[in-house]
C-alpha cells in the first residue's frame, strides 16, 4: 500500500548488470530528501527496489530486492535501471508485460542509463524522444532507428517517458522530481547532504566531444571515433588507432574523408579541441593543464590550434564565457 503522506514514491526495477552509479545517485537523492537529519525514514519520499531475488550490478556487487514486482499504481514512477546487457536484443516476457501494465495504469516510466533500451525494446518509446549516454548512442540508433535520441543533455522529461543518460545525471533527475513533487526545500536538503554545487537542468550537456556518427554506415569509422573519445586524455598516434581497427593509416584517412569530410587526424584534433573548450567552460583548471589533458604537446601548440578553430585565445574565450 502506498503511504498517503509520501509526496513522491518510486519503484526501482533492477536488471542484470545494472549500473550502480545511476541507481545509487537517484535513490540516495530521494532518501536524503525524504527525512530530516539523514535518518533515512521514508517520510516525504518512498521507494521500493524490485527485482528477481538477488541482482548483480555491473561492478559485481549483489543487491537483494526489497520487493517483488509491485502494483504499478502504488508508485508515481517506475525506474528501469539498465546496465551492460543493452546489446542483447531480447528480454524476458515478464519485463515487457510489467512495463506494459505500468503504462496502462498511467504510471510514467523512467529509463536510467541503459534502462531506456529495455523500455524501447518493450515497444513503449514510440512517439517519445530519448536521452541516452553518448557511449551507447550508436547502438541505440542501430536498434531503434525510428526513436529520436539525444546525447546533448543529461536527462529528458517527456512526461510519460523520462530518460536519463545515467551516471551523475541520475542525481539531477531525482532532484528534478523531488522539486516537482515535494518542493525546493526538500531538493535543497538533498543537495546539501550530497555536497553538490547545485541541481543541473536536464539540458546540461553531457561531456562528450565527437561529432555524431549516427548516420555513418562505415563501421570502421564509427569504431575508430569511439576509440578516439575513450582515449581523448592520452591520444594515441594514428598508426596505433589504425592498427586497432585493422587497417593502414592511409585507408583510415580515406574512409574518414568519405564518411566525415576530413582525415582521421583532423577529426581527432577537432574532438580534442571540443574537449578543451568544455574544460575551459566548466572547470577552473589552468590553461596549461587543459592543453595537456587534451593531448596537446605544449601550451603554444594548443593556443595556435585553438585560435585557428575558434578565432580567439583560450584565455579570452574563458573570460567571455563568464562561467566562473
């Protein structure tokens, strides 16, 4: 039974290999908003952790569910916590059935991290946009080409479907819902306990820096672009990247030119500059640190490339952004 004094109640559905960061960030935010003094009583907010007995997170930690599949009408939201199994293109019938029952009951579904894959796989994302993590965007597009997916934000509230890229963005989504159902006082209480600087809007950008490869049919180019992003802090040579995808540098450049209109090295440089731009906007790190972390040999090299691309110096850009 739902406790009538609770203003917000969420049912978490943990799936095999779920990502602990997204789940814990969300549930901890509502736990800290639910009661005063961090006492963890389910007063203003309530939650149930549902699952088939014990469920293992992607990090190996095992969590025992607090409840079986509850009546969806007992909660305000059903949050599907996905994980590393998103490439598996099938799922249990009970999951499809339960999510359909929740939809028929008018209960909004939340896709946390790759939980959006599971909602879409159940056929319940038609007509709704999705927010997905940049690292899984290509796979999502391959599996669900008719669903508009965004990687330029941390979460997207479309009413009956709310989707979140995961990671720390899950805490911001939880705060968004706490603010809606309980008020700003409760959200601020959670923010203080979690030692966050504040609540980020859903439109806050994900920290990814590659140009979209959704429409690129060349799998080698897509794989190489993903490798570049994964290695952005310590960029390997083009020889190493080409070897990792099994072709020569010459072949790699030709395929990048065909798919992206620029060579692989030009594409990688543009990505690293985008990363540096983000660091200048969102951190107070010294420009020399930004340059080194983006893989530039020295500050002078970074300044030249930055000015060539953006028409100004890194320091003037930071001043004009007025972020800090």
